[in-house]
């Protein structure tokens, strides 16, 4: 057989099956593996288990920072349809249309209007968000473009200008506010875009007891600043707050810290995280 013709035929069959949604079935039928190897500790699977499901395929973004195919794009520069606000910032109230501004493909804080909440709710998640302070930011300490990214509406990753601008260590940019300073300070100058990639594991409960605390990993401008760090409870100003039992999924929100902090956000997407060995799609 002509090798070139055979290769073209194989590629045609492969492409047709993939387009028809049959590729996963064909690939499954030819899985390698065993059923007579030891059981893995703490799992139900044999080593190299032939019956263990393949991970679901996800198409990555074209370039670093772009949303992968399984992400929920919360803001792509076009509209605020995924966002809302609440009177008195009460996420259990009736949502109203957002008052923050859409400016040149970014979300700009409208200081004094209240926090900006997602309409969707999230628990364990991966969050990508980019933010920028005004190039001419003024003030000192906590007064330099203050905001925050709140996970489950309770746990804050601080947003602030901390570029050669001192404040208390557990309140600078990248801090798990009031609990843990970032491991290092990789912040760019005011007027330049900053990036957070946040990986969050929600606290787990049995009845009214926390059986596993919340954990946060944060990449700040591509630099690891928190490595699976345990949260002690709700983040708070000048206080130690215990965990509060909440729903498994809650809105994310961006903090309005007042009229003097007109910073901007862009390219916001989130992935809901599930455990290993999920059913194949």
C-alpha cells in the first residue's frame, strides 16, 4: 500500500470520528492498562487501571492568560452581563444592575456605589483577573488604589499599589488580607497591568463543624506568592474572624473601597474545579 495514501485515509477516518463525537469511544476501546496490579492507597483504582476514566479534554487559550475552553468568561471587555450589585452589599438581597463603568474594554470602579458581584456562584475554582492602578495614584498605605478580590464573598486577596509604597505586610497587594503577606512582592509600577491567577479550595463542613479549612494558591504576575496556604477564617480588618457556614457556592466580588480608588479590571475568567476521575463528557 502507498504509505502516503494510507496516512491520508487514517487521518480522514480520525477526523470524521472526532467531528462526530465518536473519537472518545474509539480511543477508550484501545486503552492500555491492567486489572491485576496493586490498589493505590486511598483510591479505588489499580496502578495503571484500564478502567480509570481519561481526563476530559480542555482546549487551552491561544496565549498565556487567555481563557481555556471550559472557563466561564466573566468579563471580555464587552459588557457587564455577568455582574450585579446589591443594596447595602447584601448578596442575599435583590440584585440590581451594576453601576461600575465600562471604559475602553475595562471595568472601572465607580467608588461609593458598592461592591461588584458575580451573578454566578462558585466554590472550588481557578480565577484569572487582571487589574491596573491609575498611573498617577496618590495617597499612602491603604489609600493607594485599594480594592480586593473576594472568594465566596468572604476571603480577600488584596488589590493595592504596593510598588515601593509601604503598608502593613498582611495588607499589601497579593496578601490574604489580614492573615498572610505574599511570599514576595512582584508588583509592577502603577499604570501597568497586574495579573492574579488564584486557585481556591473552599472550606468543607460536616454539620456545623469545619472538617477542612479553605486553602488559597496565588500567582501574582506569574510569581508564586501563596502556596496552598490555609485560611484561618474570614478575612477582616484589624480582627480575627472565625469561619462562617455558608453555601458551597457563593458569588465572587470586587471591592469598592470608596471614591478615591478608581482602578480598572479586565480579562476575568473562572473555572469550576471538580475532583479527579470525573465522568467523561
